[in-house]
């Protein structure tokens, strides 16, 4: 049988040596950022990790093969080619068709776990959509984390989602949520939402200790580390609230529903904010990559003698 996925030499060597590795998703590059800014961002995220001795494992499906760790050509492809948006359920279809796809949080976490990568940095976690009580629209990110022992560093979830329902769903799925130096769940572009979280940590070492305890207790879920954007980098709350209300109204007027809603809202928000939301998106992603690197270093130190 052919290999179902390929781990790059750099990632394989780092994992074998118990050196720190951080997974990075490809959907943020292919679908979340405009060209050519997305290629610059992809290279920057990887370089942030390399600068502190952490091996980046950007994940995507290329020509039907899931790849954990991309070379320069692979990074170029996810930035410049029109790729399908691939969640977990899409992986076998892409593999059978020999097609390419950019992996979502769910698919990235799933593939990272298969390869043994335990820390993953993203921008925002997917969640329960507004109106989900009638549409049943909920991101596969949540159900995947209920089955996947990967620690995901995110700036909460986007405020276009139902944050309260998302936190309730994570609780139901027994996915631990810890705030990094906060007890307030962040809402992506803003440091805070109206919702608190039960647990917070002050250091990356504490996150690694939770990961170790989770393994020892046989807890197979992932962990969400909610990492708020620094205050001086967040979007102006008043402008955020105004643009969000406009975007939601525009989506209703346009009759958007299902998968089309979130891309419509995010596209509207970028235009209505004159690109400000995009700059905040990049800042928080960088911030999450840096924290994920710290956690990966601490996790590596815990496992160095194993």
C-alpha cells in the first residue's frame, strides 16, 4: 500500500529527536488572506518558529497526499493555487481523486495528530454559527478536537459566530479551554468577549504540564489555549461592533446561508474596515505562532528523556 500521508524529513527528524514542532494550517493562507500577502505570511509564520529553534509543520493535501511539513514549493502552491477547502471528511475524497486542498483547523489537527505533532497554531477556532438551532451549522473543528490530542493556540473564535454556544459545545465535548493570562474568552479581533472561562495559565510550561496530565489520565481530547491579541493590536471595539452589525445585516439581505455565510461576512468585514480587520488577523496569528512555539519547547523538554 502507498503511504497515506508524508511527513517531511525536517519534521520527522525533529519528532524522532523529541525536538519542538508546531503545526500550521494552510486554509488561512489559501482562503483567509489575499495574494500575494498570503505567501509572505506563510513564510513569515514558518520563520518565526525557526528563529526560536522550532520546526514548522505546515500541513496541506497536495496531489492527493496529505503532507505534514511543506518545502518552499509546497508553501508557494498553497499560496498561489486555487485549492479546495479541506476538512476531515474531505481528506479521503481528495486522496482518491489525487486532488489538492488547504486544510482547515479540523483537518490540520487530525493530520498533525497522526504524525505525532502535539502543538498547533492557528488564527481563530471554528465554532457554532449564529442560528445553528435551526441550521445545525457547526464547525467540524469542535467535534474533531473531541477526538484529537492536539493543543490548539487560537485567539478564540470570530465574533461572527455564536461564542456562547461554541463554549457550551466545547464543554459538552469535554475539550479543556484555558486562557493564556486571561479568564475572559477572546473574540478574535478583540481581546475580550462577554464570556468567561474557568481556567487560566500564566506560562507555556503550565500548558505543557496540562498536556502531560491529560495523557496520564487517558483523556483523548485536544486542548484549546485561548490567547488574546495584545491590547495595542486589537481592532477598535466601536468600529468592530459597527462593522459587524452592518455585515450581519448585509448577509441577511443577500440571503446567505450555510457555508456561504462566513466567507461573505469576512469578505464584507475586510472591505468595510478598509483592511484593518486583515491587519489584526495577521497580528493575532503571529502572536499565536509565538505562544505555540513556547509551548512546543516546553513540551519537548518534558519528553526529552522518553
